[in-house]
C-alpha cells in the first residue's frame, strides 16, 4: 500500500495541476462512477471504527453536548480526509523512514499508527474498566459520572480522526487514480456516516452488551494499528468479518431474549390447595 502511494503521488499531483475543467471532462465516465461506488463502500467500512469511537466518546460527554460532539467529531474526520487528499505530496513524505530500531525503519506514518493505536487501546481499556467497575466503586474517579467536557471530547476524537483519516486516504490512493473521484467518495461516505451516527450512538447507549462489544472491537483495532505501526500487516477483511460475525451473534441473542421476555407462560396456573 505504501508503494502504491509513492508511485501514485506524481500522477495524482500532475492530474490535479492540470485543473478541474480538464479533469471534469473525464470525471463522469462509467469507470469513475464504478470507482466512486466501490471506494464509497470501502470508506464506509473503514469509517465504522471512527463512528463507533465517536459514539463511545459522545456517550461519555455531558447530555447537552452529545449531539454537538458527535457531529463536530465526524465533521473533523471528513475535513482531515479531504485535506490529506489535497496534500498527497506531503503525505508521501510520511512513508520515508525517520530512524531505525532493530533493523526496522519507522516513518511518520508508522509513528502516527503506533501512537494512535496506543491511545485507542488506552481509551478502550479505560472505558471497559469504567463500565465493569462502575463510577461509584472508586471515589477518586467518581467525577467520570459527570461526563467529559466538550473540549476534552473533541480533542480525543481529533486524535483518532487523524489516525483513521490517514489510513482511509492511503487506502483510497491505492485504489483510485483520480483525486476528484476520491473526494466525491469521501464526501458520500461522510454523508452516510453522519446520518447513521445518531442512531448508532443511541443504539449503543441503550444496549450495554453492544457497547461492551464495540469497546472490544476498538481494543482489537488498537492492537492492529500498533502492529501496523511496527511493520506487521494484517488482512483487514478477516478482522471486519470477525466483528460482523460477533455483532450478528449478539443481535440474534438480543432478539431471542426479547422474544422470551414477552412470550406468555404455557404452564396453566395451579389451583390453590385447601
């Protein structure tokens, strides 16, 4: 993927330098329309992690700030993605090794993934601990029940937005050659994610089991980001399949529990003994 980025940047920069009018003549082709649909779907899948994290952090914010935190957090992610798309020359420099540790070169991208994964892992484990122990168990941390401040919530979301945006843009560059196709796909996927963020947040807040499952997913994603920052590559398809399978099993279990709760008892009442 990094080699694709390095090879594609010159051609993408040249295409962008030619101007929008020249590129717009070839924008609405069948191949580009297929690319927009495919890349939009890929961006939505890659954005699931971002939406889940925003939903978790927004749920920890004060009730009056939750909608603003969710919308601004997702908007920041979109803005970062678009800015990175128009900064492909700078983005390519992030793949250049800055230093070497034990024969492994670490680039700017590796450091972003590494520290972003550590931050995501820390926040996810801390939130799981908060849900398991409860805010009333430890007086020193009872202020957590009050909720995160608006600024703190936005700052945490901004850190993860940067990590997920970098991963998303590098994936886009590896799939598509036209920068305007990438911008359109990012904007379309953003509309879907922003529209779905509210229902997802409310659904996660209403079901503690789903929230714990979402936090477990974030732990998994954090470990994956750390591993990628250290040079290990994973097929993300396996990870997303495992997440979808686990979610499907939990949804079926919820359905069974709800049906069992409303099902009338088939045992006839016993007559009172005299």
